[in-house]
C-alpha cells in the first residue's frame, strides 16, 4: 500500500467509513485517480488529487453548480482540499464508450444532447467560469506543434510551415471566438459520460469547465476521439442540436438560423479540439509515460483530414 493510499484509508476511517476494499474505478489523463471504496452496504468513489499537482476546488465548485442545474453529476459527500481527497457518489462503471452501438446510439446520444442543452441553459455563466479566450485557444493548439510535430514526429519545421500553422491556428481561434458563448464542459465525450438507469447520463470530469464556444462540447461528443460515426449521421445530430438550441434560447433564431454557418462553426471547432487532443496524446506518452493514448491519434487525425479533403 502506498503512502497516499494509506492516508486515504485513514481519512475515510476518521470520517466513520468502514472501508472493506479500494479498487481503481477509472483511468485519467491527469494526475488524478479515482478509486471505488467498498463500504459494505454501498460503494463510493474516492477522488485522489495530490495537491502539488491538482486543485480540487474547481471540481467542488462546478460539481455543485451543475447539480443545482439539475444535471446528474456526483454529489460530494466528504471533502479535504488540503490533502486532495473527495468522497463522491458512485455513478457506476457503465461508460458510454462501452455501450454505444448501432442499436443504442440514438437513445444515448439523445440523452447526452438533452443534458448538454441543460448545461448550456442552466449551467454556470460567464462571471462564474474562466473565459475560453484567444490565449487559451492558441495555447491548446500549440500542443500539436510542440508535442506531436516537434517531439513525437521529430520534424524540423521551416519558416513557411511555421507561418502556415500560425495562420491555421489564427483561423480556428477566430472561428471559436465568433460563436455564442455558453458553459463548456470541455471534455464531453464517451469516457466521461456514464450510462445510468435514472437521469441518464452521469457526467464526470467537468473541473476544467470554461465559458466559450457553443459548438465545443457538441463536437467533443459527436466527433469523439474514442469512437467514430458516419459524417452524414454526425451532421444530422449536430443540426438536431442546432434546432434545440434555437428552441431553448441558446441560439437566436433571427441571428443563428443558418445551418451551413452552424456546421462550419462545428467543423472548425472540431479541428481546434482535435489538434489539441493529438498534442495531449503525444504529451501523455512522452512526458507522463502513458503510451496507450497513442492509439487514439489516427482516429483523431482522421477528423482533421476528413474536413480538409471535403473542402
């Protein structure tokens, strides 16, 4: 047992929780880890976020805001921000990724899109979240250059190529900044959505939420780095969301009724996100010793190539 796990046992015991067993509950691309605590009659999830690497406070603040908005997120039962421990409701182990197939996808994505509308209508507002501004958008895309092109592929970029990348990043950032702004989960995909019997889906990993482009979470869901669907089907789902967003007031029907414009926002937002994700997957391999994410790069890159070849 590691010192960290021993501290966790002591913390739970001091709060009156008789822990029978602790087992890994899910993997994470950060320094956080999640463990399922067997408490006898029930189970709970312990989030272990070492304070030198992670700050629990955004998770706590946003979890409470999303719960108040009516979304199915883990309730916080106990917290120790100094040690970096949280005791949470257990939303189960049925990831969307494992249960999505041709027979279930319409229902599961229908639930996820409905929850996304609620997030954008009732979730935290601009004064409650950091802005998804130009600096953050550009910083994310630089991960692609730094970690994928230069580090992973060991390319040497000449001046023309570097200038071209700068221009592409600028275009993608401008596209994002043109869009109506809403609460953005920032990682709304099949590994962070849980299939639940009631109030589906359960929503995890929302601590990095920001206030930004309306299409960001939608493209995270529909052009998922971990599972792919035919383009026509994806566009049908995206336009279904577009109509819901106008009905619910997220979008203004007089200003945002153009489906082609919405799909362009959606497509280019996806390229921004996927360039970032490719950079993160390469960084996870080279910096953090997590090579398993490399297998998701081809699928993620295919979305970028698909848009390029279709244009």
